[in-house]
C-alpha cells in the first residue's frame, strides 16, 4: 500500500526519536571527559565537518558560542589552503564524520597531531581512521537513517546536533552561565528583550515626576504635564509614599486646585525593584491595569518604567 506523506513523516520522526532515545541511553563513554577538556582549554572550540556534517558543525559552534563557550567553524577545504592558521595550540577541535573516513578532514587531523591540539571525534564508526587519531571519541549509536534508501544524512545529523546541544548545556551549567550572561550574547530580538532588566530602561533623575506631600495641585499638574508620564510620585526624604494618576485627579475634581499632593495621592502604590525582568514589570502593570511603575531600591525611589518602554524594547 502506498504511504501518504503523513505516514512518511511519522515514520521519519519516530525513527529519529528512537535514535535520540538510544543516544541518551548509550551516552558516549568519553562525554564527561570531553566536557572537562573543553572547560580547561584557554582558547576556542573549533568545529568542522564536510557536507551535511559541516552544516551541523556550524549549528554546534553557534550554540556553544551563545552559551558561554567560545567556538567557531573552520571549513576543512579552506583549512587546507591557509585556514589551519585559525586553529591554535590553545584550542580544541571537534571533527564530525559519520563514517570517520572523510578524506577532507586529513589536514586538520594532521595539524592537531603536530601541535598536540586536543582532538574530539564525533562518528558512528569507532574503528575509523578519525576515531583512531582522536583523543576523545563521541560514538553515535548505529541507528538507521530515516530515508527510504537508508543513505541520506537524517538520523545521523539529528543525533549529532542533539549531542552538540548536550555538550553546550553541560558546559554552560558548569560555567555558571546564567540569564544575565545569555542576555550579553543575545541583545537583539524578542529573546534579548525578554531578558532585559528594568534597570536597563527605567527613567531616572530629573526625568522623574516627583512632588512632595505639601506641593500644591497646581504645581503638581505642571510637573505631570512636563514629564509626560501621566503620573506623579509623592516623595518624602527619597521614599515613595504615594502616586497621583489621572484617575486620582478625576476622583478629586471637586476643589482640586485647593488641595495638596499628599491629599490626592493614592498611598502604598505599586512599585518594583530595578533588578526584576522588564517582562515581569509588564506583568505587574497588566495585572494592576496601570501604565507606569515606580522603581524602588533600598526604600528609595530610583526610577520609573512606563509601558511604552516595554513596547520600545519589544517586550509588549
């Protein structure tokens, strides 16, 4: 019976999923030794492979670099024409070859042996030339490729990428690589925005709309208008004691201009720490149905964050 595209897709995914489960159950014996090696080198992790393995090498190097392990790729063909100079004795090299017999890797292997550069093989063939020359061998299970002819790199490349992810995560956790470090390497896009701290975007100093409890409402309205946040902070000795919003103005229209800021302000306003994530501050604003939050540190008013700041940062 002819298989439908959906049947074929399920077969591919089940085949690759089974291989990943097997890889987890049969984690390469040298895995922990490789992590120890990569934690100790003073240079970079150089990742290389030919063909589809080269594309996997690019992904592996990018994941390592973005999670705290300096890494780059070197194309084996270019390595033979001068790019071997990118590989130094301070580095370690990961070579990817499913068969372990990719001839284009020969010059990189020889370079590593000549300069005693740690060499890590990722291969399905533990008896291969590459495995024999390597200091560490990360052997992939001999799982079938997911294509109908059993030759197209499918299961093997999936396992290699997953193994690269496992290395990157193990290294980042042993390095103590945290969300702050991650933001350093991911300043752009939604991911970077979601890791921004309030401190990075908050308004401070003269930009803050602050008044004292004794300030008349006429002057308070001028401050609110000049600062353009639609709120004013009532401050005593640097402490936030209340907040005046448009809603407070509407609720106190009767005789408003004869009152003082302290009489109109809502006491015990919402406030946040400058060290919480901007996306968390947005959550507080959404829950409280407000558009601005004052930022307090050690009982002192230090800033203000507005919902427009979250919009500009790409969070909202």
